[in-house]
C-alpha cells in the first residue's frame, strides 16, 4: 500500500535517486535517452523542465524488472516510487539541477 503523505521533497528525492540509478546503468541509460530523445549532455538542462522527474519515474514504473532492481539496490519500497510519481504529477516537480 502506498505511504500516505509523501511530500514534494521526498518525491523529488526519490526521482533524483532513480535518475542516478538510471544514469549509472549501462543498459538503462541508453534506453532512457532513446525513449526520451534527450542527449546525455543535456540531462541537467532537461532536469530543470517541469515534468522531467515525473518522466524519470514513469520510465522505471513502465518496466517492472528495472523498478524492482532499483528498489532492491536503494532499499526503496516500489509502492513509494508510484506514490512519488503521483505527487510529482500534482505539481511537486520543482527540482533545480546545480550547474
């Protein structure tokens, strides 16, 4: 069951962790880049765009084996990833990548 009361900050943190997980995976990163159309060098810029972090979570949620591996490697509850996605869909996506 999803955890009630996931904050915007927690949702963003989950998405940033997911982005790091994807970026560090030799199989997932090329697939993520191909699906999103983003070039690797443009990820920081793209991360500033509304909806980007929600899209990162969409990417993980669309492929259960990747979601489960992310959950195992980070200790995250898979349901918390879905809850974070719901929070970000409701305007919680405010991440500003540092330059």
